[in-house]
C-alpha cells in the first residue's frame, strides 16, 4: 500500500517584504498562489510551460518561472513580484526607460521583461546588446521586436554602472 501525499500543505514565506503564512494545495503553482490567493496579479500567466517568461518573478533573488515553481517549494523563501519591485522603487529607472523608448506596447510581457531586466542590470552592469539579448531569450514579446526593450535595459545598465 502506498502512502498518499497530503492535499494541502502549510507554507511560510515573505512576499514583497511581508511575511505570509498559508495552506496551499500541494501542486499549486506559485503564480496561481500569488494571483488567486494574494491578489498580486501584476505577473501574467502566458504559456504555462515556462517558455514565454510572462510569469517571471524573483525567489531568493533569482528569476524563476512562476508557472513552473510550486508554491510549496517557496516555503521559507523571499519572493518579489512586479508589484514589490515597483513599489520599492527598485525598477523605477527601468520603468522610465521602457516608457521613454516605447518598450511596452500591449504590456503583457512587460512584468516579466522588467523582472528579467532588473536581474540583468544587477548582475551584468557592463552587458552589451548581444548579452542582453541572450539573457532575455527566455522572454517572449510579440509586439516590440525587442530592440526597444534591449535599448532600455542597456541604457539603465550603463547608467547604474556609471553610478548615475
């Protein structure tokens, strides 16, 4: 006889700086927990296969796909959503650069692009266009052709690297 897993499990995590305790279905994806339970709907659900990047969020400082990460995997973790990154001011310069360069059109990919862009400018302040394109390769945009997005990220990386 096999022992079955519990249907619901308790988790404790920090979301956008706020401590959260909840009981979640064992197989609930993090993006669904954030959107449905916490009403943090800024990150989008796109392909649900980890390909498009629309659900990109930060867990313990690393960008992950919320549609591939289970909520229970984040027990004890620190999660930053697009709302948290925006409200904290961490991506204010990226948001401005995206606006100035028209790097957001329909806006569906924008939260994932901003989360990934933030990761790029933090880790790779000297990244050139080719490197930024490689880093963004897991994020799909059907509107902009990527040039404006890459330009916005490259500009912010250069400014941050110069201490501006």
